């Protein structure tokens, strides 16, 4: 419409409304057609709209903050069939919520130990093909660490190493989700608040009503629906949504019909919120304690070089995007400093990375060096020996630095797994993060992820397990490295719904937002088509990567001056970073049940969503 106005072509208001009604009808038909295939998954989340008025009146001076729920649906791909999803009765028979279940029907209780044993069998740690050219056998995580060290040197080190960028291949895939485009269809928004159990009941029923599925024998359903009582339907969301879905199923477990028991619902946690939880856990470990900021080698002193004007914000309550960038940039600087020390260790004449670059090492040489870096500059089981040494021989600040590298590389690995759709790597990364969540007080995340993984591997039938694993992530563009969590797609849809296509001024109403909500993807597609037809340039909304050369140089000077990664016996630290993986494992071992103490909620801001686009 704006393009037509600029061209001097007018269009009447009635024509606009007619077009919207026509598109809405087509959208409703598409939603119903896709839903009745029963090969579809859903995701929903709440979003708030503040309908402030410039001049309050008696009619408009009431509460202006409105709570709505948006939803998406997408088809199940990768060879999933209806037979795979027809397991509702089988799961109900094995459910602990089933009052008629017998002891023999219930699955055995599983713990994190069973998950570790399963991962070892399903994804063997070392195979003959994983043996490096020099005979070194690294663990799976160490191989990723070596790759990341090499990647950072070639992309962010001295210009000489840039010639090797194309030779740095991606890490070996453990289990790949097929790279095909996932069509995502917005569902009409609902005026329900899913912060309550009743709101979630209404949201689920409304979504399935739009999809045309239900129980034909239910007296409350007076329209023709596809019988869904035999099927499992996956719903993605954050952990709050998962809690309320479990509460619904607990309260409704005494109902007579599968439809009223909501036994068809299987909750799948959103991995974007898990990634946010990982960043927050590192903030709790490395920044939140006041004593953690005192040492010159601490992460907060790195932040003072990277973001000198934001130390207060980062020290108090940083958003996800800011913390994500801190982890990425501080990690790069620290890994480059490890390269400097290793180059000096091998040749005393290489006092800086520029000196090392001047010697013109080959790609094979730096690849061979990268293989040894994880076991020299990243904390592992051998670090425990350092902790048992006398105080005069220990270097606590160096020990802290090794642990910082470990946590940062774990974060980089789980991010890589999510972006590239490596579901096997994602599963292997979740286990250490469960321990870290437990150790940092994020008990709800630890409990939910443990339950989810145990259900997937020990309770769900093979067909449902495959459907869940291959649809934890979706690929909206169909390009490598562009996988996204389903919950991130919902948050992006919320942004378009309330901020871009929800109307403006007097048109910014609940009715308008709901009417436009199922057409969000249609509007985006139309805009993209017009841009291509007019051969417009600069079509991307992603920002180019910031030039951090000088910033990294300043950070490396700081790290070199403090000898962060060079051991100095007797050096003390004001704060000893705990080994959160061992601590969390011990808490689970002794059965530390403190779920009720969970005091954090990972809220998503617009900047957090847009940060994933960069």
C-alpha cells in the first residue's frame, strides 16, 4: 500500500478490508488443510500489547496492557508418517498420570546416569576415523575445541592467517537434521493469557479448532473435525508453557476420554530459551559474584576493554544478546592469547602472534598446533590434579582462566549445534549443561531437560522419538547454518504481529492485531516479491559483522600484560571459579531437590530475537 501511495496510485479503505478478509479466508483454509493431515506441530507463546492513548478518557483510562497468545504451525518432514504419530494410547498406558496403569506398564525410572550410558553407546566418543593425522585421539568435545581454536586464528588473528579460512572445514557432524526449508504458517492470535492454566487450555483448544481437529464424539464440538484421539500432537514452547501443560494433564487425568485428558499433547522445550539459559548460567558463574570481578585476569576486566561503557549493565542484569556477544568476543580474545603463548612456547622468538605470522607457518602446521591446544589451555579432568597441589605451587588465576575457556567453548559448541542442525551434537552438549544449570541454581531447566531427554530416549516409541528429534529445530530458509529454535520463530512472529503489521495510531487495536495475525507470513512474502520485481538492492536485514580488529588487539594486550594463561606458581585469586559440571553432578547424585527455589525467568526482548539474525 505504501509503495502504491509513493507511485501516486490510490486504493480505497474498503478495498483494503476486502483484500484482508479474502486473504484471511484463504489462510484459514490453509491452516485447516495442513492441520487435518495430522503431520503438523504447533508452537505458541504469549505477547503483551500496551494500547496507550495520547489523551485518556473515561472509556480508555482502564488497564491498557493486554495479554494475547500467538501461535505457529509447521509440517512434520523428514519421512514422518501418520503411523509414527498414532501412539497416544500407547503413551497413556505407560503414563504415571494414568490412574489405571499397572506397575508392569510403567517404564523404569531413569536418571542422568542412564543418559550418559545411552549417549556413549549411541554416539561413540572415539572411532578409528576420528584419529588425527598425528595419531592424537581427542574426545568429541576436544575435537570441536581444536576446530574453534583454528577457526578463530584464521578469522580473527593476523591477516596472514586469513588465507587459510576456506581450508577450515566445519566440524564432523554427529547426526544431521536434513537441510530443507520448513514452511511456517502463523495461526490466528487469541485473546488469552497463557500465564494461567485456563489460558493454556483455551489456547490449545482454539489452535486445534482452527486446525479442524478434535474428538467428533465430544458434545462441546458442534462442527466437523478430524478425529485426533489416536494421535500425538507436538507443542513447542518455553518451560513456563511446559509446566502449565503438565498441570493440565495432571488435573485432567481422571477424565474419561483422551480428548478431555489432553493425552495427545507432547511438550517439546524451545532450544532458543535453553540457549538463553546457558548464557545466564555463565553470567551467574563468572560475573555475578562481586569477588569474581576483582582479579585483573577476571572476565569483567575483559569486558572493560570490550564494552567500557556497559560494565554496569553487564554486572547487574544483561540481556541475552549482550551476554551472547560478550561470551563470543571475550572467548575469541582469550583463545588468540592461548595461540600467542603456544607459539612462544614452541619458539621463544615468537613473542606475539604477528611474529608467529611472520614465520609463515603452513596450514598443516597450525592445524597440528590446534590439536594440542584443548589439553593445554582448557580445563579437563587433569585440572583436578592442580587443585590438589600445595598453595605455593598453584596458580588460582590460571586455573580460573582454564575454566573460563571450558565454559565458553561449551557455549560455542551448543550454539554451533543449534545453528547447523546437528541434533546429535546438541544432545551430547545438553548433558554437561544440565549439570551447570543445577550448579547455578537454574533447577527448573535442569529438571525439565532431564525429564525431556529421558522421555525421548526411554519412553517414546521409535516413530515419535524420530519426529521429536528431527523437529526440535527448523530451517525457515532451507540454508546450511540457518537452523532456528521453534520458540525463536514464535518470538519473531510476535515482533511482526505487534510492532510491524499490527496497525498504527487509531488502527492499533486488539481486533486489528488478531485480524492481521494469520497473514504475517503472507505480508512478508508479498514484500519480498515486490522487492525482487523492482530489482531493489540491499534486501538483507542482517547487519554485517562488526570490525573488531582493534578491540581484539586491545584485549590481547591486556591479557598478555596480566599473563592470564601463563602459569605463575603462588598466584592467588579473590574468587575461585567452581567446576560447575562436577558440582551439578554431585547435587544430582545426592538428590538435591530445590526446584521450588528457581527464581529466574528468561524473558525475551526484541534485541534478543534480532541478535539471532546477525
